[in-house]
């Protein structure tokens, strides 16, 4: 059965190609017409995927776009139950307790302690999965840190190097200064963490906060032993570090926090503008594609109807020599699919040339590896498949008209 079907398909293909070769000027015009309709659509889709897609990808890569911050600390307390409930939300990408912002300010020095001007940094608690780490391992040891690019540049720090963290407090009217050596496990890329910050384990940030509150914290060194012992454990926090899972989930997470009576801030407006632009361009592209699809269907139908009128006698002869209705219906369908496929491939060639020119024009505005106009292989394959599929209905209608041709009427005057 399969060999017979393959033989019939091969015979039908030879017949369709022979007819197209015999009428090649018309076939070529039809191929070019298909390419003329499809190529601009591919360029528009490529611009949407390239320009807008690159913009959304940049936003998605920027951790700050997913960051949600508490406007005022001190008005609320967040316990373990709150953090567990927040971590369980599907919109949450990362959440961790944080110390008071004023207690998290410190000065950074090179390991030798010599610096004309110290680098002011903010201590940020971190853990595995922190988006600010940009995929780097979280500092695990008590005296380990991951420095932002700005903080590392301020004191000339490098990965696997050491720095000194200087923290001051006032106790009993006297200023006490604590210098804590830190091991720099990672220097983060500039796009991973804005500002000058040092990401440290939560227990280290809590120890620094306890020291600044006047407690004795022996783990920070002998200079931190003065004062009463700190409480055994912290059971509630005044702040948090919170990231949404994706930029699209920032607004729902902000709404959930505001429903709890919290005043929070996020980059909602920037995200909304970017996502709105993507939706609007998609709607415009769908509208243009719909109009083009209707025009394409009319064009294919008109071309097939014209071919039938010119070849009625030849098609009637096919019926006389034994080609049944199935053959005569399949012939225009296969020819329409071949013309559509050829036109789609020609459109892809035109798109590639235009996309290259657009990328060259915008080369100064895009980073290495980014494209201003881009379609991946799946997009191009889908475009070819949809073009061929759109040609099948008008071609099938033409095939039905061919099957209804009366041979005796068409060859009466032969």
C-alpha cells in the first residue's frame, strides 16, 4: 500500500512540475506575488522579536526590574510565618529577611587598610537563588561576601581577594570602630546589582546590626566584645529582600503586599510600558497578517481560477486518458502548495537580506549577540508551513472545479 501511494505521489509530482515548467512565466509571477506578501510580514515579525524581544529580555535579565522594596521600615514586623507564606506564593522568585537599612551601611577598605577614600557600601543579606548574584554561588562562610561591580571598583577588590569592612557605633558616649576582614568570593557583573553593595550571609548582617545596636558580638572580633549579650535569636524582622519570579508577576505581587497594608515600590511603570508595547505590536501584527491572509487567499484563488480557464481543454484530456476526479483535484492542490513553498522560501531570502541591513544600521545601539531584527528557525518554519496551509483551501476549490469539467464539451471542436 505504501509503495503504491508513494508511486502515485511521485507521478502526481512529475505531472504538476511539468505543467508548471510549461507555464513558467505565470508560475514565476505567482511565486513572486507570494514572496511580496510574506516578506514584509516576516520583517515586521522579526522587528517585534528583535527590538521588543531584546528589550524584554534585557528587562528580564535585570534583577532590579523584579525587585520590590519596602518604602518605610519599622512600622511592621515580619516573622517566619510571613516569610514562609510569601515564599510559597507562585509570583515570588526570592525572599529573605533583611536588617534595618541604617544598620546596613558600612565602609569598605582594601585588605591593607590603605585608601584615600573608603568605599561606602550597603550590606545585603543573600542566599542561594538570589537574583542579584547573577547565577554565582551565594557566599556561605560567615566572613565571605560577593561585591557589586561598583563596590569592588571603589577599593580595587578582585575575586578570591580580601577587603576590610569598617563599622562604627556609639556606646556609652564613645565611638567604637570595628574592622572585619572579608573574603571576596565573587565580583558581580555590573548589570547584576546596581549601586555599591556587599552581599553577605544573613547571619553576618544580623551580627553587624547587633553590634551597631550596642550588643557584644564575639564572632566579629575582639573589638566587638563590649556590651551585653544579644538576644538568643531574632524572631521578627523589619525589612525584607523580595524579587518577583518574572517581570510580569511584579504587579500581582505588589498588589498582594498592598492588600496587607504595606507601602512598597517597584518598577511597575517601566514594566507596564514594555509589556504594553509588546501587546500593541502583537495586535498590529495580527491585524496586518489577517488582512494579508485574506488578500493572499484571493490571490491564490484568482491565480488558480485563471489557470483553469486557460487549461480547460488540457485538463479535459487528462480526464479522457484515465485520470480520475481524485487526480484532477489533487493536481491544483499540489501546484498551489509548491508555489506557496517556493514563494515562502523566496520571502525568507528577502527577509534575511533586510534583517542584515537593519542589524547593520542599529549595530551601535545593540549589544554583542543581540539582534534588531531576528527570527529563529521555529518562526521561519512556522511561516513556511502557514503559507502552504493557507494555499490549500483555494487550491482545493480550484481542484473541485477541475473535477467538474465536462470533457465532451471542452474537446468538441478538436
